[in-house]
C-alpha cells in the first residue's frame, strides 16, 4: 500500500493504507457512514451493531453483484 489516508466513518477517524487516491477512499468512507447512519436511524441499535449490519448488507450486495456478473460471463461464453 502506497499511502495512508485519513477517513472518517460514522464519526470515527481511521488511518487506512491504500493504493487508491484519497478522494476515492473518502467517498467509500462516506458511503459506509451513510449506510451505518441509515441503519442507526431505523433501528436505534448500538454503533457496533449498526456497523456489523452495514457490513453484512454491503457484503450481500457485493456477493449478489459478483454472482450476477459470473452468470453473465458464463452466458456470454
């Protein structure tokens, strides 16, 4: 990882190693923060629980997108 980027996720500062540019990392942090806040508003759960639920939801979305892409690639071949 080429650089350390300072990002804020759900009000906490993190220093992350990345090969991506700072703007990209901050956009990802904002995306994750928004998801955590959305869950917090809807449930009132603890910060840890909201972060865990957000991680689960994002992993689910990624997994479905990857599976969809795999199926499309298999269909095209």
